[in-house]
C-alpha cells in the first residue's frame, strides 16, 4: 500500500506549473503543502497562502516528508536537496547541473541518512532513461549510450538543415519559443548535454565523473559550408553526447557534434525532440524517443519519481557496487571532421592519421583520427578560430568529389 506524500515544492515555473497541472488530474494520495517562489509579486493562479519566499519554512516543516526541487539556481538547489536529505525528507530533482556537479556527495548522503533522491526529469525530459539504466540494464553489459540530450541545440540544427535558416536566426527562433535562454551557451555549447551524460553514466557504468574532465564542444561555429557538405553526403549534424566502454577497465565520455547518416536512429530526431540509443551486449541496440523539454513532458517524468517514492523506491547504483568497476579515461582515438582556416591548428591538434584533406581559398577541411585528449587541450583554440569539429566515425575513406563541389558552390 502506498504512503501519503506531503510535498514542499521549490519552483513554480514551466515545469512546476506543468507538474501541478498533471497532479490535478490524478488521485495519487499526495498533497502539495507549500510552494517556494522567488518573486512574490508575480500573479499566480493558486491561492496566495500556498506560496512562500522562505525556503526554511518548507525545509523545517516536520509535516512535509517529500521535497520537489525545480529551480535554476545551482548552488541554492544543492543546499535545498542536501539539507532535505539530511533531515529525513526524500527528494525529487530536475536540476541536471547541480546533480552532475555534486552527484558523488549526494549519493553518499543518501546512504548515510537512508533517504532517497530521484531525478528522472533531469535527463532527457519525458524519456525514462535513468530508471531503465538502473533497473532494466542493471545486469547488462552496455557498449555505449549516446543520443540527442538537448532539445534547444537540436531545434537550431533542424532549422538550419531542413529550412535553410542561418544559425543566428535559428537561435533567435529557439529563444522566442522558450527553447533556448537569452545566454544560450549551456545549450549550444554542449554543457547541458554533458551534465545529463554524467548523470546517465553513473547508472550505466557506475562511474561518477567530474564534468570538468569531460570534453564538450558545441555547435556555435556551425557554418553554411558544414551544412552544405552534409547535405551532399546525405548526412545530418546532431549534437551528441557519448558514453562508451572501451574495454573491461575503461569508459570514455564526450560531447561533440556528430555527422549521422540516414541509417542511424538520430537522423530523424528533429526540432525539440530527444533520442537515446543504448547499445547493449545482449539486448543489442535499443532506442528511446520523446520530448526532451517542456512543462508537461518534464512534469510527467517528475511525477513518475514522486509516484515511486510512495513505495519507498531508491536508486541502488548497482553498477558502482560491482567489483572491478570501470575507470573514466580520455585516452581514446576519434575520427573527426574539422573545418578550419588556420593551418597551424591542424598541426597542433596532432592528427594521428589523415584520411582526407581539402584546401581552397574559401573552404578547408580535414578528416582524420585524433586523440580525445588533444581536443581537450585545444578546445578553446578551436572555438577562438571559429573552426567546426564533428565526430565522424562513418566518414573514413569517403570521396573528395562532393567536398570540391561544396567549395565551388561557395566560390561562385
């Protein structure tokens, strides 16, 4: 039999409102006792006595046994979540940056105080990937997890490829629709996807990685040359986080644009949708698809966690407890496409093998193998040079013909 949850809710923005809308339609033996907000002057649709600006009014209330944290202040979110767990309250959170930065400490707090922290809504919105990694794949050998984890960047890429919209215009549309923030760096720079990848990897491989150690290169330097090249190759560009088991001792994590072909699941994931690919030893390849953001999709994931807490559900972090746990490494070779202007950049990146190189007055690119650590060491130089780099594991040995056509098109 389920127990009654008395809830203190932090944040009543898009996701908080979406969660409340869903809860109204259900009979789940739960009650929202108080909602903490930042702006008391903002007009609300609920009675004023339900709201407070004092977080301690919720955290210190002994009648509240469950906290839902949906705010966008990372350090405030950490204080709320850690304090609640230490005081015996279970927590549901959707703050991916906070979780990724403090995951190891939050796992230890749960173990020490016997409380539960769930966060399905923090990774890919409505897609139930964390619970599946924790339960369905708990005894499965996973070769890799990859996908589209950020709807804002995917929206921009879809607008560029499908509608020939330039990057700045596509970004403006994403901002107008609320998909991207005024400062879009978290999304288009791959930081949001990286935080989500770090969380997912903890359940898939039992490794808790410092996000600062994981490469993320985004789509800010995308140009018409790159889009034209991929069109002529029948490829698309997607921003893809990857967690990949290298051997029985090591796992690598990175976030890069990726050139995907028409036979890959991600080829048809467009606009604000997300997709997660799990490559398993026994279950083989499986694909999860759904909306990665928005009030109701993310609210549904949060509600799933809340409902699980009625039965005292906890993550067990089973992979982390296994003997011979994997270790994180950046010692991996990748095949990449690099469009550049500065010849010395190619030399300094230390390509270990070059499959193709094309140079014209307006368009230069190289396809070759490079060590991931070299990309990390030169990340900011790539950005400053306005170069565009993409993971291109399927481009080895392709013909230069279409590359020449691309260059001629832009020279004409």
